[in-house]
């Protein structure tokens, strides 16, 4: 058991001694501080302190107990410190025994591989060894980690220093790299001393302490700016370095930061290094612009360009469906996307190949401009989104995803581009409802479909939860359908979506109230969990670092281990260094990649006259000092599951909102969209029974075989109206319209 860290330093000629007040019980402490019962395993991986122990949900009932020896009675915050990973349980029951009773708290240990500290709440405890925390392996499936429990006194009197904005550079060190760790440390009196504590595993067990300085000579910026720095010297490869910071003020109040860690690799890992290039401004509209964009990216180790190829129902490529954009300046035959791909993919003379992900604005389709006769709103005005009163916004017009024609048009536009061009990825923008004032989504076809599905009539109330679920479902089914259809054509092409970060940071319980989920019906957390996307391209545009960090962490916690590409709003930042710090933070937290919004506006918000040249100089020095290739998504190139998709018809008529499932695969149930299409993802190879149900029709069953991982198997089902019979249900094999067509990976 550790009663905190005794700190003695000389500050301003005075010896200052303080004790950090945390009471830490570690799994290595042994009885009576730490006891365990049942089946347990010892890890060799570093945890909060040293290594840790673990048990599995599949083991016989097992548990462990942490029991502190508290020096005095009082109110304590209880925190669990442990290493998260993707094989962990999402629900570890933690029973907290305190002065007035017991409370059971669910602890989620699943997430990106990193050491974290999670609060279990604040409780009154008596002095001594009466209080405890117990963890049982009876919650959700997965691995249960037993490392440290911390009792942190509340209301110690004098406010302890605040440690924030902890960063390291480089964020992903390789062999021979020194690592500069900095943090902003402030106090209501005076910070007497600050320290960096680190350990290296293997072997682990030994902690080295370095004093941090705010003198402008330790990687800490300017002297006296409250940013402290210290440098961890190079360590051997294949080692994990865990570190935390502590600080004490001149009245003896002390604090420690959350433990962070990094792995020292031989070479820098693959990483998405992206930049959005909008087509409203100079970007790739002519040959010179495209060459400047590509050359700048190569020179600064950016490996992925995301050009806006559809901004308002127009095309910056040779589209078969939509009109050519009017601001292309390269001449009547110039193909912006085609030329950008040509020079970005050119590897002659040792040039690095840049990826190009085509950026499509999906639902916002016009900004009030004069429409070409081939524009979708001219060809299909019935697709337009309306407000509840039947009006629209002439300066911000949208397509309604509740109209099946919208979804079919949008997907046809993207697949046309995908088939013609060697793009590496697809990036969806405005894949949501409008954020502008007024209840949106009242296209009459969408309303009629909703009323038919839910057995209602009239105009839905904007407060009707079913109406909210309907609009959210329309967007989600569109994303899923595009993912499947694109995979059938080019399985390797990556699908991302520009997702919003509006409002406060969110948790599992508050996400349903978020602006994304409840306001514009963009359930990007659901898309990530259900694998409708390969990566989340979070538009994390914020100048408030706490908000930025909160949304970064929320995305990483919900990306199902595939990864998040965190986009910063460089145009908002008042200094280049703010942009660099945000990029480094996302990397440090384990993001799969970084993104910049956007080309041409990188220093738009700078208050000190900084230049774009200075921005890219800082980027290549601090964030991208060397080239790395983009990641190769394992689930795309070596998948372990397949997809079953198809259409449900009654004769030649699509059946809307039929329920489709694989009977042998729990959780596979889905519904058809307005064209009768369904898709079931993450299907392991094997034989299945496809079950199709719709009120008023006979239940239909079809045999399905997913022969190989990566296959897309197409099974169309024809429904039949029930005949008068005593049988409630009829099963049929290969009924009218039934067929199975596999598509290999």
C-alpha cells in the first residue's frame, strides 16, 4: 500500500515538503491489502504500477478485494487505475463498501490500449481497514483487470495544483528518440515543484523521477508561462514507458496526473495523415493548384488528400449523373479528380504515393445558386427535404434520406465515381439532417412511409420519439447500404464519414441527448459499433482543449478498435502551436490518424500574422518529421467475416421495413429500406437460415452459405401473401424471387 509520494525540493530558497494524499492499493501489495479468490493470471504487461493480474469471464466465479488502511475518516473519491484494451469486459461489477453501506458500480475496461484512471464515485469512509472495493467476474464477457484502486481525499483545504494539457513529443517514439513531456501546471498560490515519474517495462518495478522546469530551456515554451517540461532519455526498442506527473504548491498541497504510456518501436507505425481540400476555394481546380497541393503534402509527410469532389450536387470529375462544377479553372477538358489521382499516385523517381479519398457532400445539395438542368433537384424535385410546414430554405437545400430515391441517387453517384476512378477512399459529408432552425425531414414520401410502418397518420410531431428514430434509421441504412455496395465493387476502398462534435462531451448515458444523435440524427457511434464505417473522420473543430480532448476520447472509445481519424479545425486556432498540440494529443491518445481542416485556411484564425509556410514548417518538425504509409485495414485485406445482402420483394414491388435475420446468428436482425434492400454484416463463414418477416405476409426462410471470409452473398427474397389456412407461419425454401449470388473478396 502506498500513502502517496513524499516530495522534498528547494524552491525560492525554501525547503518544501509535501505528501500527495492518495492512498493506493496495488495488486502486488498482498494480503490483507489485496486478496483474491478463484482463478487468476499474472500479466507481464505494465499497468498503473508495475504489472497487473487478471481473470476471465469464462473462469469459475472469481473475485478480488482491495482494502485500504485509511489514516482518517472522511470523504474519499475512489478511482480504478488499469490498462484498457479491446479484449476487456465492458461491465466489471465493482462493489464499494463504505461507512454507510455498499454500492455496486459498473466499470467499463474496454477501449484503446492505454493505462487509464476511472472514478467509481465519492463515498464516506471510516478510518482504518473497514472500507473496501470488490471486483467479480460475473458481469459482461471479456478479461477483468485487477491493478490499483486509489482512495483520494476530498476537501483537503488548500486547493492542490492543476495539471492539464499533458503532451509528449514525439508522441510515438522510435529507437533513439528522447521524449519531451510538457504540461500546464497552475495553482491558486505558487507551484513549488513539479516532477515527471516514469518506469520502463520490461523489466518494470523501478521508477525514475525527473524534476520539471518552467524556464524556457526544457522544451517547455517560454519561461514563466506555467508550462513545465522534462525529457525522458532514449530507451531500448520494444519497451513500454509509463509515466505520470506530480506537483506541489508552497502550502504543501499536492496532486498527481493520470498515468500515460507509450511503446518504443523500431520504426514509426503506419498512420493516416490527412488534409481536407475543399472545392469552394483554390485547391485542385486547375493543374497548378493540384501540383501545389500534392507537392506540399509530400514535402511535409502528409500521406492522404481528401478532395471535395461533390459540394452542391455538382462534380469535379467526369460524372455520368451530375453537372460539371462551374468553378473548375483548368479548362473545359480538365478533370480535377483525374489529374489529382495521376500526380498523387505517381511514384516515379522515388516519389511517395499519396492516397486520395473522394469527399462527397451527401444531403446538402444547393446553396441557392442557379441549378443546371441536370441537377438532381431539377431532375427529381420530389427528393427535396421539407420542414413540417412544407417550406424549405432556398439558401441551404437538402435531399431527404427518407425518400428512397435520395438514397438510390446518392449511392449511384458515388458508385459511378468509384467505378471510373482509382480512388483509395470515400469520405461522406453532411450525412445527416440540417442543423438550421426548424423541424426538418417532412418529405411527403418519408412521412407516408413512417406512418405506414408505425401505424400512424397525419404529420408527425417533432417531439415524437418514433419520428426521431425513423429519421436516424434512414441515415444509418443509407450509410450501411453504401458500405456494402462499395465493398462489392472495390473491397479495399476505405469508407469514412465526417461526423459532428457539437455540444458538450458525452458519455454512454448522455449520447442519446447529443446534437449529433438527437438533433441531426447522425448516430455515428452506432455506425462505428456496427461496422458501417472503416474509420470515423471526426470533425473535432474546437478551440476549447477540454472539449477537443473529450470528443477525441469519446470517438476512440467507440470506434470498435478500427480507429478514429481526428480532424482539427486549424482555421479556428489562434496560433499554429494550438493546432500542433491538438494533433499531438490525438496521436498520443491512440488515434489511427490525424486530419486537418483545411487546405488554404490553416492559419485563418491566427492572431499574430502567422503564415501557411510557418504552419507546414511546424507540422513537419513537430508532428510529421518522417514519412509513414497509411495503415492497411486488416478487416479489408484479410477479413474474417462476410456480408449477406439482398432485396425483399412482393412480385416486383419492394417491401419496406421487412425484418430480416440469420436465425443462427444472434443480433443479426435488421430491416429493409425503402427499396426493399437489407444488409447483414459481420457474418462468419458457415451455413445459415435467412428469415424474412413482414406483417401481412408469410414468413419466409431461405438457406444461405457464406463460403469464405470476405464474401458478399446476395440473397433476394420474394414474399407471398398468406392464404386462408390454420398455419400461422409458412417456411419456404427458395420462394418466388429467391436467389443466392456470392461475391468474392
